[in-house]
C-alpha cells in the first residue's frame, strides 16, 4: 500500500474522508489516484472539494494538489489550528458528512473549534445533525472530551435539494484521551425522538409521532418524541419532514435510527404514517444489533480508542459495518495498530444479534499543537 516510508498511496474515490482525516491526525501525506477516472464526469465531486476546502480552513500549512481533471489528489497535512470558522457545505450531501470528520479532529486542535456549517441538516444519506447530537456527543464525553463549550446547536433546518440549514458546533481541545471500557450495553430504559417538519403542515410531525408510538408502545412506556416545526427563515429552502429516534440504555449508551422524506421533486411522496412506522422498525433493528455504540459511530469510537493513552480500551459493538471494516484497515496502515476482535455469540443473557468485542492498546497520541498554558 505505502509507496515510500511515510507517504501512502491509494486508488479510487471510496473512503476519501477516512483517508484525509487519518492523514491529518498521523501527519502522513497521502496520494489518491484514479478518482472516478472511468466516469463520464471524472474527478472529485463538489461535496468532496468542499470537504477538502473545510480541511484547509481548520488546518495551518496543509499542501493540497489536485490535477486538472480532478482525478489525482495529493494531500500533505498541516497542523490542526481550529479557532472560529464558517463553512458553506455542498447541498449534495448533508452537514453530517462534514460533521462526522470534524468530530474526529476537533479535540486535537491548537485553539478550541467553533464552526458554523451551512447546508442540508437532514437528508436520506448521511447521519443527521439530530442523531450526531444525541449519540456522538455522549460518546466523546466517555473519552473525557467535555466542558462548557462542548455543544452542537441547530439554528436552522435545511432539507434537500435547497438546503439553507445552519448548525453551530463548538468543541474544547484535549491533550490526551482517557481509555474506555464499554463492555456492558445494559437494557433499554427510554426512547426519545425528534419529529421535524419544515415548509409543510405542522400536523405532519404529529402524525409521524402517533405512528411511531403505535409500534414502540408495545415494548416500553417511557417514550417521548418532541415535535419541531420551524417557520420562516429558519425552515431553509425546501419542504420536508422526518424523524430521528434514540434509545438510551441503563448503562448510558445510545442507539439511534432516522428517516427523512424524499426530496422535493424526487421519488414518490412518503406518507408521514409510513415514515414513522418504518423509523420505529429501524430503531428496533438497531437495538437488535445492539452493542455499546450504534452503527453510525463505530468508526469514531475505534479511532478515539486508537488515539488514547497507552492503556487497554475495550468496546462491545454490534456486527461491524463494511465502512468500519475498511476503517480498521486504514487504521492499520496509518497508525500500525491492530485490534483484537472476539466474537460474542448471543447467549441467553445477551438478547439480539451476535456481538463483537474490540480491544486495543492506545498509541499514546498527544495533542502537540495545543498551546501550553
């Protein structure tokens, strides 16, 4: 895989974010060739170019070279700088696409990051801002990343294809991360959710809530789904509605599921009743998969374990997603770290699907750019 001792070389457009994020953290340059070389429209897409621009804004001294057709990218990472940043994300992908990578990088900045992201807050492809707020933030707190300035706020909602949403993310910096032992997922004690509607009747959100509860009430009584109907300038540029559900367990872990309506002018219209029922079923599916971290945040948890102090970290996950499996391969090439993977078949006490226990010793990553006070 590696051409020289320090620089890594890849081909293809898949896992671009993973490679650039790991390159930034490890300080190893990366070269990616043949980005959609055979495509009718070759090279980087708008949302990928926007992601590279975002990396350029939060780092200092990065060198980025892209050839004319956009099929080859050379990235030599600089120092993570942080500070106050604003970025207009591409409306082809959700803000979640950019936020997932920022969650990996934010704790290791020189100055605490405060970033305003504009674009699509909820879509059908990327994890929405609601879900990241409910699941990824508590996960970061487990690693000792917490404080007054740690928040993710939705100022405006924006649905595809128009966008127009706005979120503010601020995160404190840390010198080192705590190792974690998340091996007991616990039992589900409550379900919280958010049904949102923009530029459609506010009744839509209530219809979603009723249909989702019709399924979930069979399992436990403590369910509360908030409705969020944003009006005027806060509702973005396109109509739409959706639901995000989060189940909290007795040991403080969170599992999530979400669905959004089809973008205006694309695909058949979705009934809010069907959307609510399907989202509730997706949550039950996620609970069946189980583990201490839900499938959207598996790679974030594994990355933070890798970067922890030189101590043993353990986490119990549900079945590994293909994205996570590729992420483990990348961790090996960038940080030379291997996880011990033990499968835990579902016994009588572990209801649900088979689980995987991931164990590793952190590399003792220290935030070198953080100024000493």
